[in-house]
């Protein structure tokens, strides 16, 4: 039986483009779906890649082949960070995209990785149906982006040497945080920071440019960081690092579709949220097994430690973000109103 690692390794060597569609007498609408994660199959590999494949297959089925999709893993079509701008311009149709990667373009999107703001999956998933979800969706739609599937992921830390567990542990370390606000918290704790997408953490740790990388449990596995790490901080029981990483679509591409096809995309997208949550939570457990097998020391966050990080965040990153714009202040207030 092939292991997850073998499947991912094989997929990296395979052609990047997979096509879904039943084939009809008339030309199908073909959507390009891009993401930065390793490619696999519809039932093996990184759950984010599988989510895209299941989504594409189901949309094709329900549309009677009127909608097809080409899937480009590993940022093989468009570079990782640039995918957001490409969607806004209508040059890319769909991406499963870490929302704060767009923070340089739209600071409001950093709400998707605000340290200590979301601390449970239940809390994060409530956003969609709370005022914060409507405000965020409306803001993004105004900027050319439609949210199809809300996906939250808890995260942890892979470290080259000693574990990064408490704020005191950050002193003197070079750390990848994942967002401007997370970097601000790390710097307050005494770390120096670097900004790279998660698919570049391995090289940064391998070369010594980075001592520790914060990222989702799934990325801690899929990007093989256990090969360059001697310690893992697990966020399985509690975490201050929750990333909003939704399946999002170009509004320009969405608006070109007939209403019945738009409805299919939105319905299937909503149905994929349970798949995303299950995949993320399974990897929260699996990551410790992967790192223990590789010989790394595994430590766990708890509520008391998470609160220490949140206290720093509230006094630094939250205040800074809220002062960026009226939209930022509104989103932060509405998100804070969603109880953990």
C-alpha cells in the first residue's frame, strides 16, 4: 500500500494538470484551479488538493459536464502569492488560498491569521454565518473575490533545534510567522522574522535562514518539515495560530456564468466545508505521529500558553490592525464578538 508520502512524491513528479468534465455536445466552461500545495489524487494526499479535486468532480457532475476544471498544484500555473491578484484581475478562476498572503495588497485580509483571535474550529466556522462573515464576504466581493468554501486550519511550529512553545522561547530565534500580525507578536516576544509562503519554509530552515516555522498542521506534514526539524509544537489541543484558507473565486469569472452554474458552485463550495474541517483536524493529530517517527521532540500548546500569546497579540497586532482602516476596525470588532 502506498503511503501518503509516496503518493505526494509521485504527484510532484507527475503532470500538474488534471481535467474534470463528462464531455458534452457543446463546449464546457473550463475553470482553472490553482494552489501552492503538493498534488495527489482525489482520495490521497494533502486534503487541500483533494478538496479542490472533489469540488471539481462534484461541480462537473451536477452541471452535467457544463463546468470542467483544470487543477494546477504546486503553484505550477501562477506563483503562490500572486494567485490572489490574478483572481482579482480575472486571470485565474479559483484558488485555495491562505487569505493573509494577500495582506500586502489588502491589509484587511490579515484578519484571516490574527494571532489569538480564533482559538477553536467551532469559533472560526461560526464566522461565516455571523456579521463578521457577511462583512468579510462583502468586502472581498467588492475587491473582486467570491468565497466558495470556508476552510480554517490550526497550526503549530517546526523548529530546527529547541521547541518554540511559550513567548519566552522566541527570544533570539529567526521565525516564519505567516502574517504581518503574527510577525509583530513574534518580534514583541524577542524573535526576528522572515516572510515566506509555507512552501518555502523547508528551504529557509534547511539553509539556516529560519530557526522555526509556524504553519498549519497539514503544511507541517506535506512540506516534509520533519526532515529539517528536531522539535514540533503541536496545536492539536489548543492554538493561537488559526489560518483562514478558503476556496475563493474570481468575481469576474463568477459573474460570467449563468445563474444555475453560479448556484452549483456556491452549493458545492458550502458542502465542502465539512470535508475541509475533517481534513484539518485529522492532520492536527497526524502531525505529531509524523514528527515522533522522525525522532523530533513533540510538545503541546495548552490554553494557558495560548492566552500568553493572545495577551501579546491584543496589545500589539490587534491594535495595529484595528488602526489600519475603518474596514479593519469593523472586521476586528465583529470577529471579537464571536465567542470562543
